């Protein structure tokens, strides 16, 4: 059926015009007027759960982040309680309709956690989105932690405005990977777990392996990170690598040692990346 809108005749059933990136929105173009400008982000990490309201225009935390130690064991109920306490601490100042995003170190499909490499095994197949939403009495959007960090770096940080394939790698307890092509996130890319020389790559190349085995930056870079990033470079031909995780503060000690054709740069948002990305994805 047609409609008369002003003097222009438009078809109700006309298909939306595809965008240059094949119909999907580009993240760095997302600061449009009809979108929320504030959202709450909460990042669940191995040692701490951290949250803060985020200014989505600037990509900055609006208030100081509130951190509570990750409960041990990190069961869904125990973590939900901590997430609830952090969120509630901002409810006085947070707009009532502000979106809420939470990260988790595992695959997330339609709110359900599908892997639990470095968190309590009870997370497997747990509907984390529903659990958190019920605890908070507000809708919560759950995302993979590396995906959140990747989106934050792409929109506001080290990879801002970068076209082509950007690979963010967070080096921490495990290795988290975010794949973004022309600004579009391809979620849940678990490339930290590729098999390399007979090992799950993250067990040899994550920052935790460096600590556990007492490796120097040089040994870690040349013997562990080099084969890992060379392999990613070979199979994916990226345009840019961004390296995040706490150890990226010391990036000058190991990134210059890597021999790659692809530029490799440290993340910018450091501690804030997960919080900012979770908030940004919740508002999409
Ligand atoms: C998990 C990923 C996560 C990464 C970083 C890996 O062990 O499988 O989902 O992004 O650790 O936390």
C-alpha cells in the first residue's frame, strides 16, 4: 500500500536503502540524535567487576568507576549480586531509561553464555542476560568482554576511523579477540583458542602465561606473541592489530619486538574499554 507523506508518495513496503557496509551500521557513525547519550557499562573481569555511567558521545566515564572484587567461586548468582550492587550504586544519578550493558569473558548468543574457559563452569548455557535483568529489574544487554573492548577502541580509542579489518587482542588471563570489518563487529570470534603448535594459543601467549612461567618481555614477545600474531596475520590479513589488556600499559616493552607487516598498536582506553564498549553496545 502507498502512503501520501506531504507531497511525496512513498511506499510503506519499500526496502530500506543499503548502507555502504552492506546494510549494517558503522560504529563510528553512531552518534546520531535519536540515540541515548548516556548508558551504564559493567565489566566482569577475573579479579574485579567494574562499572560506571558512560558519556556515549565522548566515550568517557562520567563518574568514577565502582569496583568490587570478583566473587570466588564466580558463580552466576554470586556475580549477579555484585553486578546488581554496582548498578544500584548509580541508579540515583543514571537516567531511568539509560541502557545497561554487561561484559562476560565467554561467547554470548542471544543472552546465553556458551563458553566458560576462565569463569565458573556454572556459566555454561546460563541465560546471563535474563539473570542480570531480573536482579536489576531493568533490561541488561550482555556481550563478550573482548567485543566490548574492540568496539570501544574502534569508536573512541586507538582504532578510531580505521577501515578494513581491525583485530583487537586483549592479553590477560586469556586472549580475547574482537574482529571488526569496516566498523562492523563480527561477534564472538574466539581466536584466542586457535590451536598453535599443538596448544590452545591462549595457554601459551596470554599475559597469564608470561606471569606463570616467569618469562621476560623479550622471551614472551619473540617466542609466544610472535608466532601467535604471525598466524593471525597469515589467516586473516588484517589492516590493524590493537593490543589491549592490563599488560598493554607496558606495550613499549614488547610490541616493538614483533615483526609483522600489519601495524600493531596499544589500546588507548585501558581499564575503561570494557565498560565503555558494554555501554555503547547496549545503546545500539
Ligand atoms: C574467552 C573469551 C574471552 C577471553 C578474554 C577467553 O578465554 O574464551 O571469550 O573474551 O578469554 O577474557
